[in-house]
C-alpha cells in the first residue's frame, strides 16, 4: 500500500504522504478561504487561494508589470517551448530571479492564508496547472514556515485568525515619519478592508501586510473593532479571465466523489 492510500489524520500528513509517493496532484481544500495546493513529484509548486494575492495579482496591482504586457506574455508562453518565465525575460519585463522571488513569495503567502481559514475538507485530484509557478518545495518546509509565520503574528498581534477578519481604519493621530509601505497601508485602511483586502489593493502579501499592521498598531496609528464571527473577506480582487491568462482560483465546493476516489477527510491548515 502506498503512503497516500492510508487515511491521513490532517492536511500536513496528507501532503507528507503524497511527497513520499512522489505524486503529481492537486489537493482541493474546502472551507474559507479554501484553495488548491499543486504538487509535482510530491513537491509543492503553487498554492492558489482567494485568501492571498497570487503572483500575477502582486505584479499587476503593484504596477511592476502592466496588465497588457502580462497578458501578451501569458498568451505567448508555451509556443516554441518557451515558458512564462522565458517570455517575461524575453520581453524585458522580469528577470528569471525576479520571477522566482515573486512566485515563491506567493506560494508561501498562499499557504499562510489557508492556515488562517476554518477547518475544512480536502480531496486529492489529478494534477492541474497552477496559475504561475517557479520553484518546488518539500511540504515540510512549507508547513514549518507557515507555523513560524502564525507564531510571529500571534506574538505581535494576538490571534492571527482574528486579525484576518478585522477591518482596519486609520487612527486620528499626528503622523510620524514612516516608510512608504506603511504610508500606503494607512491610506488603504478605510475601516472596511481586512488585511487581505489591503494586500490585494496594494499588490503585497497578506503576511507582510499583517506584520506592518502590527507595527502600526504599536505606534497607535490604526484602530479596529472586534471582528465579527464568520467568514473573512474573500471577494475576488482581480478582473475576469483574459485570453491566455488563467485567473486566481475562487473558492469552490468540494467535487463529488467519483469512482475510485477516496472519501474526503477533515484537514488542519497547511
């Protein structure tokens, strides 16, 4: 019996089993925010979730790459054996190193966002194409980094899950000298946006925004109310699909069980 054929007790255990079996798979994680974990030969190559900006969203929202230029590079990738990384380099849009950094940051940020969600069901499907991918990581490395990030936010703010639901507003205090990224957050904090919403507006990672919010709260520059119970904001923050450009994964109900498929199991966060 293969390691993945046993019933894993949680999602990290499932990913470890798939890694041991060197499986190509897409793990569909239900719940809020939910998402998809993409594996190649058992290693994680991407995490698509509406709970955190994708590499595409980060590049477009931050203005690092223009929307039309990105769409053309995506449409041209695959022809003549060129990957998206190749096309971005050929068009002088991103160096291979920049592309890898952005993709890696999005992968770990997606895993962190999944960990902020409620317990959910999962199901293993056949491999599907992640939105944008560069490097692959063993699941235990992703799990360890996610655990570290959760502990950091808990130390600086309190419950990371509660912060994910909190709507932030700027406090009426005299401004102090701040870094540009802190000023951008204060301008985006309008009392209606959660950290995830701010991340999408600015084209930054959800975890990075949470770190800066913790710093700004320590300076007395932001305010917030007790977040309501229930699901955090996961409304889409990207335009609809463009030709040749896949859109970020949206939360979807778990697929119906097909012949030969295993029953879905309860999962812990990545």
